[in-house]
C-alpha cells in the first residue's frame, strides 16, 4: 500500500509544457486523412444527385432544376460516402472541420451549366438516355448498375423502361451495357447499329436468317472454344476436331458474353 | 462464419424444457430478439457455453402468448420487456414486468405499427 | 429491519454521462434492491436498416456509440459478410484487428479516467485522458476520425496503413507504456483508491454465469470468456491470445482486468504489425443480402452480438445489435444489492456502462 502514488506524475506535469493548445489562438494541426468537411468542384458536377441519395444522414440536397448543390454542414457525418459514389469525382474530403456556430449552416453551391449538355439540345432533367431496342438483350445489367433505380428491365416481357424523372444521366449503365446499345443524348447508337446491320449479311451461319437467338458465322469460326469457356450458363459445346459448334437453346440467356469473347468476331445475337 | 450461427428451430411447447436443459448444462443467455415476419414473430434465443453459440428460433403467430424464460434465466427480463414494448410480443409471467414502460415510446409497439 | 426508502438515481446524475435510471430501495445506508429502467434515448437504429442500404448502414451503425464505434462497424460488416458468404482479405482482417485493439486502449483509458472521477480523484482522471489523447491522434492519423473511424466497409476496409505509419504506431504505443504504467500503478497501489475498490460489489463466478455477464466484468469474476478466443473473426488465433483474468470479482478486480488489457492490446498490436501480410485490403461485394448470420465480437466492454437477416433486397430485413452493457445490467442490479449508497455511482461505472450502446 502506498500513499500519494500520483505525486510523481503531478510533479512532472508541473514542470512540463501544458498538454493542451491555446485554442483558438494556436490553430490545430490537421492530419492528412482527417475527415473535416466536404468540398465540391462545381465545374465538373453534373447535378446527378447520387451523393444526395447515398448520404446516410440526408445532409445533401441537389436541385436539378435550379442547378444547385447544398449541404447541411452540421448534419453531415463525414463518412466519406458521397466522395466515393460520385461518378465525376467532383466531391472531395477536406481536412478542416466545419467551424462551430450558433445556428445550423447550409452551404449552397451554384452549378454552372456544362457545354456538353447544352450541345445535346436536351434538358439536363433526365431523358438523355436511350436504348437501341433492336440490339438490347434485356440482360438487366443496366438496371442493376443504376444508382437511382431508374431502369426497369423484364427479360420475359422484353421491356426496357427508363423512368425519366429518376434518371440523372450519370452514364453508369452505358458503361456496363454488354451490347453497347445504350447511349446518352442519342447521338452514337444509329451509327453503331448500321455497322452491325452491314455485317449481318454474310453466308454460312449456324442458324437460318431471320431466326432470333445466338448464331455463329461458321465460315469464320476456328472452333477455339473460348465462347464455351466464357458462357455463364454452360450453353455452348464446341468440338475442335469434329468442327462442331452446338448451342443449347434452353440454357442460353442471350447475354452476349460469348460474343464479346470471340476472337474472330463470328458470333452475334440476332 | 455462417456455419457457426447454429440456428435451431424450436416449437413453442418445447421452449421451456429446452431452456431448462440448457441451463442445467451450464449455458448462459446471450440475447433474445424478435423479428417481424409475415406469419407473426420470429424470436431468436441465443445461448453460449465455452464460446459455442446455440440459437433457438421460435416462430409464433402475432396473437400467441409466449412463455417467459425468466424463471430459468432471470436476466432475460430486459429482452422480454424490450420485445413487448417495441414489437408487441405477448409474454407471460415475466419476473420483472414493466408492463410496457421499459422504453419510453411515443406510440405503442413502434417497430410493429398497428394499422 | 429499518425503514425502507426509495431513492431515484438518474437519469441525470453527475457521475453518469448518459441517462440510465435506477430506483434504489434503501434501508438506512444500504441498498436492498435496485430496479433499472432505460429507454430515455432510444433511437431505433435497428429499425433503420429497413430504410438504408446495407452498404450505407455501416456508417450509421458505427454511430451507435462513440467509443466502441469501430467494433460496431466491424460486427455489422462481419454479420453481413457472413450472410453473403464473403471472405475478406487477410490484410483487412489484420487492419481491423489493429484498429479494434487501439480503440480498446482508448476505451479502457477513458474508463479509468471516469472511474477516477467517480471516486473523486479529479487529477487522475485528467491524466488518464491526457494519455488517451495520444492514442486518438494515432487513430486520426490512420483513419481520419478521432472516435468515429468509418474505415470498415462490407468486404474489407477503406484505408490502408503503410509500413512507416505502422512502425510509428508501435513505437508510440510502446513509448506510452511507461506513462500508462505510472497511472495504473495509482489505481492498483494507492491506498485511498484501494479503499474504495477492494471488496466492493463482489460478483461470484456462479452469479456471473447465471446472469450472462460478459466482457471484463465476467473475466474479473474468474470466467475465461472472451470472444477473441472464438476463431471466427479477426486473427487473434495467430497472435497467441489469452485473456486477462482475475478471480476476486470485486471492483478492484475489474479495474485490474482492464488495466491488464491495455498492456495486452499494445502487445497484440505489436505482434499484428509484425505479422501483417501484404495484399489487397478489400474485395468487391456484389448483390444483395440473402440469408442470416450471427456473429459475435469482443468489444472493449464485452461481447457484442450481431444478427443480420436479409431477404434478397438491398435493405436488410432485420439487424440485431445486442451490446455488452445490455447484458451487464442484470449483473449491475445484483452487485448493487447490499452495497452502500455511497458506492452506487462507482459500481454503476465498474460495468463500464454505455447507455448509447444499449439504446440503439
């Protein structure tokens, strides 16, 4: 048993520099990783609103009509979620805390119009996304990747729908589409469509013309078997020696994975 | 990890004998929680002995009364009162029954609102 | 038999940072019965999972509590990963362990300070928190947050620690050992402190099992019970982990166990920093949660229990978080019976109550 065990510590601290800073006269040193507040680069923002949707604290409000981006500083929990989901990486995490204040602060930023959007002649409020339904296989990848749940795809009913009010033209679906049949602002699809239509009139196919489904241009096929390897449904069977290319129609879901994998570009989905 | 979850279904009539058996084997109560499912409530009783987890899953209709296990595990009163206050699970014979005043809720059974 | 009086204790009380209410039935100066009641700040976060996507929910779950925030994030992610059958990279497990042990150090230092405050030793309280500040700085440097780290995500962790910083962590913590030792010696050896702690609020081993006590509280009663021994998460098996145990079951033993754990955590971090493998820190998680999973985690305050259930949508159907304080309240009620009224504030503190945790 000892008495006044703390004496040593107390004496030491008597002659040491204070452990605290003279805040606010002496400013705090921020760490590089400190999550302080969210900053925005207005020039690259496309007002898509994904940050607002993903914010766990509902601190961000995006007004697409007025083109404003606002954040309730005191409600933000600095989780870095919005920075991660921003498709244009225009949000950043700055390492200075929001200053304490007497009332809640809302910071609003005006987002300047982007020239690209103006060129398309379309309003930024959705509607820019189109799908070339002739090429569409209704695989549903676009709907899965849509951050706003704006797309509805039904493979059985062959329905592809975009909810124009929900779509923010972020382009996430365009990148993910295996058939590249989606486009923003219309422009490119007709050209691509034309190219495919041109190539479709060559002889020796695995199935007669006019019939829907996956077909192989047998005259070009080298029976390498890459398509069978990439098929997620094991619907293809290739025998290089016997030079056969067989498709199990029931198993095939027309996803087009094999089409992309084919080195000779002899596969296509009709 | 999910293999370790070790969830065993149990019938309402077997609950008390089973709990008593676990108690005599030296298990301790881990927790009790309710989940609202379409057929009523799913109540999960978790027990632990030497870091081995055992979960009993009891499915009851919403109106059905559940026997309290506070006779064997007194500490269950917290969870049973919680289930009663938040979900409206009817529990009989709780050793320390707060009668719906364990949580200060603005509306009755907030996690299972009555239409 | 003396006259019985009921004294309300809390929800607002100088010793309590958070609201819990106890109805203390006392006879003269002795407590004969205590009836706890909580629910003053219940937030219903378990219900919120039905409205927030499971990937976003991590950041909400972390905010259940300001001290064991990392543990909550980890427990939630582990439960969701379990339900989805995701295996996270080993480096992520190591990083999670290191951060978790660091938060244990700062939690225990915080608790020591609060305990000192509860028995009226203000300067000791200040010094404990001063030392804790160094740990918080390390955490801020590596994660970006002082108490809410937001580094756990479903599928791994969001930030990496480079070798240089890892070395700095180990060096700084080793340097802290001496300072922590000076302070913990006060708790363990000073006469006035021992007078307040020894023999107060004894909980026997049998009672501890019966009441389902968890964490340092159980280990102070001689139970070898620590979820870090369960090899389902983390890498404690590779660190030759053995829990700190005391036999006495009184407040002094609880203090001793927690002090032991501070030094143990520093050693665990050192071992982990030495062994940590290179590699990715997260895996991409696709799809929605389907199925259910139970995981448990040893938080600074004891075993926390997580149950996740998903029905194939991007929202979980049910998330259950059972926190250690929830489980220790019955034991608190038991230890309060027969104690002096003057010891009540200190006994409430020895379970390391975290009411925010309890009222998810």
